[in-house]
């Protein structure tokens, strides 16, 4: 290199417009990221303690410390009615589940639990046949529902089937209208449920209004969806239109 000439640096494999300072900055950034990753790798050698779940009662499916079996009948109740409980999948993971308690009180052939959202006739042949039977009732507070206490039962029928939808009000409503077979049996309601709810409210239970009630009365605090399809669905829900 001749004296007086400016020093020139060449970088291999890079465009001529790339300066040495840019390469140095990139190398520094890469080095810092490698150091961060090495620091994270140190945590990989740490031992992870296995999470131990609380022992659960095999009968009532509740933790053993709060087992309710002492309050349940020792022997299954002898009933003639067969219960078909169609349960929304979200209910299966709830802490205060009541279906296992009910199943623990009844013979296995008198309490059948089906979990899902859709129950088509092809897959659930027994349920579809039960829904078509004249001695089947469904517990649902629809406009055509009759009070069970005032319902005239056919004495020629030896026993009855009762279908119960287990879920929140919006879940139960969705399951009822999206499954045609549930609209085949006669709808019925239980008056004692009102007394039970009143008792629970008097002892500390909280009131949970449905989404329809909150929107209709201007109490819905969450932001309304921007999606037009979801907005239309909420309008139909509030106006009690089959979705």
C-alpha cells in the first residue's frame, strides 16, 4: 500500500456498500444474543418438581378432604325413571360438579351421562330412540314447557325417561336448538328449582344473569364484537330467535 493512501477494508461475501461498522454491529448483536441463550440454557439443567394433584374420591369425584360421600345414600336409590344427562364439555372441568354426585346416588343403568355439543341420530342411536319414545320428557324451560307436578302421566307406561341438559343457560340453549332430537320429547320444568335457587341466594350464592339479560337491560360491560357475524348472532340471541 502506497504511503499517503487511505486505508481500505474489504469484506468477503458482502455487498460493496456494506461498511465494516455495520458488520461489527451485527457481530456484536449476534454475540449478545448468544450470551443470552447460553444464560437461558443454564436453566435447562435445573430439576423440575412434578405437580402432585390432590387425592380424589373415586365415588363423588371430589378431593378427599372435601368428600361428600358421607352425605350420600349408602346404597343407590331404587327409581323407575332413567336419566339421560347430556353434558356440555365445559362442565366436565368445573370444580363444583354435581353430575358425579347424582350418578353416585343412582344405579348405573338409571343415570347415563353423554358429553358433547352435538348429538346426531347416526352416532347416538340409543339417545335418538329415547327422544322419540312417548314416555320421554326433557327438562327445559321453553315456551311450551309444562310443570312436572301438573303433568298428566300415562298410567299405561311403566316408567319414564328424563333428559337433562347440563350447562350454563347459553350453553343449554345452544345445545337445545342445535340438536333436533331434543325438540321431540315433551318439555317440562321443575317448580322446586325456584325454591332451591332462592335458598342458595339466601345463603350467599351470587346472581348470574344471562348474556341476553345483560344486553337487553344495558348491563353488558364487555365491548361489543366488531365482527358483523358475531353481532348478528348476539341480536338473534337477545330476540330469542333460533340460531
